[in-house]
C-alpha cells in the first residue's frame, strides 16, 4: 500500500521530487512533518523567534521590577499570595473530584468478574492503570503541603528578580542552541539539494 511519501510515484514524480518528499521525515525538516506534500521545503530555515521574544519580555519585566517602590512590591507580593491561594484551593477541589471519580471506577473494576481466565490479566491491567493514576493525579496532599506563602515586599522582589535572571540565562542558551540546530539543518538540506542537482545535471 502506498504511503504519503510513495503515493505519487504512480503519477510519475522524479527521483529528486521523491527524495525531497522523504526529507520531511528527517530532523532537518521536522517542523514540516505535518505540512502537505506540496508545501515546498525552503532553501533556508529560519530560527524560531520564540526565545528572542521571551528575552525581550523578561528584560522588560526586570526593568519594571527595578523601578518598583517598596510599597508597590508589598502590594505585588499580596496580589501574588492571593492568586496562589485561589489556585491552590481550585487544584485541591479538582484533585478531590478526580480522586473520587477514579475510586468509583476502581470499585467497578474490582467487582467485575472476568468472563474467562484469559480476561484476568486484563482486569489486573485496568486496576493497575487506575491505581497509578490515583497516585500521580491525586495532588491534594501535595497542595496541602505546599500552601501559598505571603512574602514581604523585599523578599518577593528578590525572588522575582532571581527568577527573571534565570529566565534570561535559560532563553539566551536556548536561543543559541536553536540557531545552531537551524544552521545544521540548513547544511543538511543544502547538501541534499546539491546532490540531487548534480544527479540531474549528470543525465
């Protein structure tokens, strides 16, 4: 049966066309994997602007933090505490509801009698799936152990500045890695195109 890459061989596509379609399955063209087969592979990929945009935003936020008065920092700390308190309460409520739903289903699975001995492993599998979900999705105890904490203005400001500096370091490194990845992809595509061009010219 023809695949998405081979289906047009019957229509008479050339080897270079087939090769460029197959190139989409490799890392150099990973961002085009879900594009239609007729979307051309560009001569050169461009680095994602995501990390550069994040750096601009974080630096803007850092400048804003530097301008805050002590009173403004105290107000921000209170606002953050209130936001976190509401989030913790919401997450505890969601966790309780989900755990209850899991428990109800688990009881149904446990009381179900497998119709044949071959279904016993199936039942055990269902039990294991629900029990592991209860373990990893039941976050009520986590949120109880990690309540919102009201920081003083200076402590909140120190924490936010440290967070911003970490983000600047992270996005700087990730942007450089993105540039290097894209450069490598472009070398791979260029070499492929040159190889196919040489093949065509040799005929």
